[in-house]
């Protein structure tokens, strides 16, 4: 399975983003790992180095378009044009719709949806010059099922699914594939905003495959979508959720 060799992974300080970076890390691969959490993303870069990759941590807020451009330009100066991108960064505050302040709504959309768009567009401008590239965006099962206390989060993730299709249509002529992974309930920091460990693991009993997801489960799907094995796939959203939500 041939994978991109110059890759940016956002939201890589922990959880799914870290698992993706580690899955991709191998000798000859240049990895830029981004996050606002400096200590976590530096630890991810260190772990990727231990697997033989050339890795560097950048502290980047994907809600800041100037910071995105600066980080991609620095990547290009160091290693050349990126041929892979994983848009994983996102925030997941909780609020009921009637109680939600407009500023909360706007912040989630700015980071999760606009950040995905701006990062993809900034990287795709370099991929276009290469004549190839693979981008994987991260949505959520909440995009399909909704979220009673997270309308802003669910809307942002639903937008990512639609954005993925639109970018795939725009960029196919340049050899750039754009796909999306839709994780289900996964053992990360996000569900622990509302659940303790016992409750989280018990939730696996209601999933057809009998367990919640692991970050490595999602990372394997991301790697496939980035790879040449998925070379005839673009504009697709692939759910990895143990059968909890079955997408037609």
C-alpha cells in the first residue's frame, strides 16, 4: 500500500490525530504534526521520530488562516510540497441549542469547518503544482445522528461531509483526491467530556461489534484513503463505527 511521503496531520496532539501520525510514520516519510497543544504535539513528533520518520511539531490554530499559510509555507521550504493531508483538528464544546451563545456557534464552525476548508485549500494549491495529492477530512457520527447538546458540533461535521464532496469535484482534474472518515464512538478525550471510563466502555455493548472504537481503528481507515489502494476513490465518506450507524 503506497502512501504519501510528505504529510500534514492536524489535531495530532492526542487521540485519532496522534494515531494517524504514528500509523504513517516510517523511514523516508516527512510528517508535520499540528495542534494548539504544544506539549502533546511535540510528544507526537518524538514518537514519530522513534518510528523512523522525519517529523516536526508545529503549534497551529486552524482557526487562523494566516497561521495555516505560514505553517504550510514552512513545510514546503523544509521538505517540498505536501502530497498528503489529514484534517483532524476540531473542538467539541457542549451546549444546548437554546442556551448556546452565538459566539460559541461561530467558534466551532470557524475551527472545525472553516479550518478544514482553509487548510485543504492552502495545501491543495501546492498539490495542484505536483499534479497529485490525497486529503482526508474527519467528520463524526454526530453528523449523521445529530447531537442534542452539540448542534454546533454536529453541523460543523455535517458540513465537512458536504465540503469533502465539493472539493473532490473541484480538484479531481488536478489529480487531488478528497475523502472523509466518519468515526463513531472512539476511546479519545472527546466522549470523556460527558462520560467516565466505565460508562464509555459500557457503551460498547450497544454497538453491533461489541466495543467502542480505538484511535488505531480510525487511523487504519485514514491510511487506506490516503493510499494508492484508494486511488479510484474521491468524494467518499467512510464510516468506521462498529456498525453503530450503517450508512447507505
